[in-house]
C-alpha cells in the first residue's frame, strides 16, 4: 500500500506543470527574486502587462503587552505574459513591488 502511495505522489509531482521557479529566455535564466528591469533585458517586452495595487495588512504587537497595531501596506502588482510561439508554452510572471514573485506555465502560445 505504501509503495502505491509513493508512486502516486511521484506521478502527481511529475504531472504538475503549472508552477515554475525559473524561466529560460534564450541563453539566460530569469528566476524568482529578479528585478523587472533584469527580466526586460533578458526576455524583451511581454505581450501583455496588467498593473494593479493590492494592500497587505501586517499585524504588529509587543512581546509582553496587549498593544496591537495593523499596518496597511500598498503593493504594486504587475502580471506579465510572454508568448514564445506555438511550439512553446506561454509564461505568466507576477511582480510585487518590482521583484519577480511567481512564474507559471500556461498553454501553448499562438
């Protein structure tokens, strides 16, 4: 029974294509944490860019006191899509405050 679970878990890991930690653009590699200027230089212009502002709430408190504060911090989010043609997968990149936070693999390009 445990061997079946291990094989099933391995199969699920292999089949999971949706998320990536790096993107190859030509001979260079772009990875999470890179600045958007570096991504532009390595990969060129994306086919689309969506920009919005989100707000993150951070709760702070003192170690021995019941005083608690909430800080609301604005975060600039940009979502870029790269289309590398019909023989390659498109890529979705999410930037938070100018840094690459997430890379996802999409369907084949057009």
